[in-house]
C-alpha cells in the first residue's frame, strides 16, 4: 500500500486553530487541515510576530497550541464535521514530544487525526541530572543539527502512534546536513519529509519566510529528490513549504518532486490562496519519481479505517 500525504494543507502556525479558515472556503475540499504547532503548555512564550524586511518577512515562531486545548476543544470540532487533521507537534525533548503524542492518542476524537508532523527545526534541549535529584535542560540547537537525535525522536514518536498513521518529519533551511538528517528521520520511522525553506533570521526563534525563501525550498526538494534517486535516502514522499504562495510556485515545487504543498504566510494576506493552490494541483501529473507510489506499509486514511481502538 502506498504512503499517502495531503496534497495541500496550511503550514503550521499560519492558520490559527484551523477553524478560522472555515470562513474563507470549504475545509472538506482539502485532503486535511494541518493543526498546530501542538505541544505541552510551558512558560510565557513570545507572541508570534511577522514583520516586513527588504528581503522578505521575519517571522517569530508561533507559540504552541496546548495539547489539552486541542484534545478538549479542537479535535471534537473537526471530527463533528468529518474533517481530517494532521497534528504538527513541537517539543524540545523526547519526553515532551512523547507526552504530547500520548495525550493526543488518548483523545476520544483521535480518529479524525490522519497524520502527525514532528518539527525537527524546533530547538532541542538536553536533559542532565542535577544536584538533589532534579534535572536541568540545556539548549543544544535544533533537532535537525544532530541526525542521531532526529532518529531517536522519530523512533519515540513512531512507538506512540498507530502503525498505519502517517508520520512526517519537518526539516528547515537551518539544517546543516539535510540528507543525513532526512536519512535518520526515515530510519526512525518517518514516512514523509516536509522541507521548509524558512531560514534563521535576527534571533534564535525568528525566521525569514515569504516569497524570498522559495528558492531555498526548491533547493531542498531538489537535493532530497537527488539523494533519493541515488539511494542515499529511502524513497518517501516530499512535502514543500516556504515561499509557495501562488499557483506558479506550487507547480514548480510539484515539478521538482514534491508530492504535497503547505501554504504558509500567503494565507495571512489572502486565505483563499489555500484553495487556489489546491485547485492548481488537482490535475497536475505525478511529481518526478512519484514518491507516493513507494511501498512503506503505510495506508491512506480510507484504507486505514477508524483507529479509535488505539
């Protein structure tokens, strides 16, 4: 059975709770709505900001949607309307990501979740024992900077999810070794790779986004497609996000080998962009070396059926 990925979704952090998009178009038309980032509630997080610059938009990462809010409020709303959801999960430790996934899976409305995306561009903390039996966490960069950390995180995520549920790993423009990180993520259990052209900007939690990063996104897609063709990375679907705000950009990424597209900052100025991009790809031919035909053991949501039984 082939690995399924949504053709078009909003990008994490660009669609609020996801429900806001219902004012601008029929969510049922989309293969799925990407919800998130989802994570554990923590200290006061900086507000998400978006500021113009001569080279694009400088974006501060959106704070996480608390997983309990997602379970108690958002998933029931989506399931009641028969809508599919991909949960984008962010956490700075394996434990934080695992706990988030366990809470999601215990939800009575988990059947509406057709996929999980793990953000490898997020900051990682290394937990160390401290005096008195307490632990401390030290920032050590992004997950994607350490392929071994990517493998461990994805393996932990895979263990906590149904085997037939789509698990995808998101790499960003900050990743120093995208091929090595991608290989490790797939080795850990990822069945699709999300490639984001967002690159670090002014501070550690800010990124350059918008049309200016489209070449970075296309470069990542081209690099990973070549690595797959050379056998350096297992053949899994690629999903592109970053600077793909119109029909031309989406089709360019699709032609480069992306089986799916995520629309990010373009939604903020014109939410209907999401449906225009979806329509543009509806009749597009399969991407180069169609990754969606790869046999991985994953199923489409229709083939998987209801996984409420955990």
